């Protein structure tokens, strides 16, 4: 197996790992963002209505990414990986 073929087959698993890491970082960032909104130190953050509504909106977006976008993208990358092998 040449180096080029090995690099192309590693691209898909690395992409899935990057998606999972991005989901964990987004979750940690959402927690930090919620804490700063509640504490009142996040004045630079766009707000939607009350503090609770703002935290709910950002948490919902992070949950949507983690439970919908990541599995769909991982499935797509898996099918691409399977077809390329």
C-alpha cells in the first residue's frame, strides 16, 4: 500500500474522530457560556429574551449538533470510507 492510499483511507476515521472531539468541545464551551451568562460576565454574548431563554437556545443548538449532525456526518463518512476501500 502506497503512502498516498494510506493517507486517503485514514482521512475518514480522522474526520469522525474530529467530529466527536468537536462535539465534546462544544459541550464544554456551552457549559462555560451558560455559566458566564448566568454570572452576568458575558455581556458580549447575543441574548434572546431572558437569561434562561438564551441558555436554552445555546444548549439546544449544541444538543442538535451532538445528537443529529455528528451521527449523520459520521454515517456519511463511514459510507464514503466503505466505498473507497
